[in-house]
C-alpha cells in the first residue's frame, strides 16, 4: 500500500534521506523509528506528498504520488508533527473543513466527526474555537481529522506527543482497529514501548538509511541483539557511547 523506491532527499550537500526502499502492505501498522535527525519527518512528508524527493519514488496503493498527486493523496490521511489548525474555527468546523478538502460533506461526515470527538472526550468542546484548546486537545483533534474522511492509509508523525495516558490508550485501540479493517498506518514515534507492543513491523532509521526492518524477531536477528526494542535501538544507533556524565557535570 505504501511503496518507497530509492527515496532520497538532499539539502544542499547534506543527505537527510538516503535511498530508502520500503514496502508496507495493507492491514499493517508500521513503526518508523530512529534518533533525532535520522530523517523520519523528512520521509513521512515525502510520503504525504508535501515535500518533493530529490530522487526516488513514493507509491500509495500503486499510484506514483509525483505523477498523480491528487489520486494518491485522496487515499491518505496525514498527521504532521507540528500541526497547523485554524484558530478561529471550532473543533467540529475544523473536521468539516478537512473532510471538505477530500470532497466529503453531509450527514455521514457530521456523524463521524461527532463520534471521533466523543471518542477523545472532546464533545463538550465541539463548538468552541480551537484557540481555546489545550495542547493535548489540539493533538486529539488533529488525530480525529486524519480519520474523518476514511482514508486507506494514515501517515502520522509522533502521534503520542502531549497525550495523556487515557488518550494514548484510545489512540492505540483506534489504530489497531483501523488496521484490523484492512487499512494501513505508518507512524514515527520515540516511544519504544508503544512501538514494540503496537506495531506489526518496525524500521529503525540511522542517518537517513534503514538500519534494520521487520518484526521484533527480525530486528533481533538483524542487529544480533537480544532483549527488547530499547536494547536493539540503542545498539543500532550507538547512543550509549555517551560522554562521561561525571566529567560533563563537573565541567
Ligand atoms: N529544510 C531543511 N533544510 C536543511 N536541513 C534539513 C531541513 N529539514 C530537515 N533537515 C535535516 O534533515 C535531517 C533529518 O531531519 P528530520 O526532521 O527528518 O529528522 P527526524 O528523524 O524527524 O528527527 P526528530 O526525531 O528530531 O523528529 C536533520 O539533520 C535535519 O537537520
Ligand atoms: Mg521528526
């Protein structure tokens, strides 16, 4: 459902995403992991069609997003890491607006928008302006907006940031039910526990390349590291080669 071929993004001489090949089939919840600056957001923005690759291709459901962007994007819901919401819309108006971008309106959208807001305990805030929403409430509204038009594929950049424990649980159940119905979700996250328990497969990105990819068993094998995702992640990303803390704090 998502196919990346030699996907590459350069900024000047710096290569942020370095020839990524990846296939994510329908019905899969795929985790896209990696340290800060590994190229996750850059990749997800290229997949969502809002950033042009330097080279390589993105296909959504067999449609090349560069050749037929409207057809490819109509299959997609994208939740960016730093979402933009019109402050002067109410929550329900924002959901109507997003559905409208995908050519959807009417009783069906209305019903779905209300159900999504109720799911995230936002019913009392439905008619309030977004400017009065807290950080977590905005995040829940943005997540709802990715589901409101029933896309086949949802691409989401760090969905858990700012959510309370109950909302994280709801999000997890919503994601799992969505893929159970045959849809596809690709998400980046730094929450390794969530990734390990939630995702069907995981890619660990290091410096713009996929260092390991697959089920937890695949990752253990590829990294020659037993244990949980944290051990594997730290081995592949070499982050325990940290400075001597005593020296740092004494400096
Ligand atoms: N517009 C830009 N111009 C130049 N360099 C950029 C630009 N956008 C991103 N980069 C660089 O590309 C690299 C990858 O950035 P990206 O935002 O994709 O990382 P990330 O994996 O999402 O990190 P994080 O976990 O911090 O969100 C970084 O080194 C970043 O500095
Ligand atoms: Mg990012």
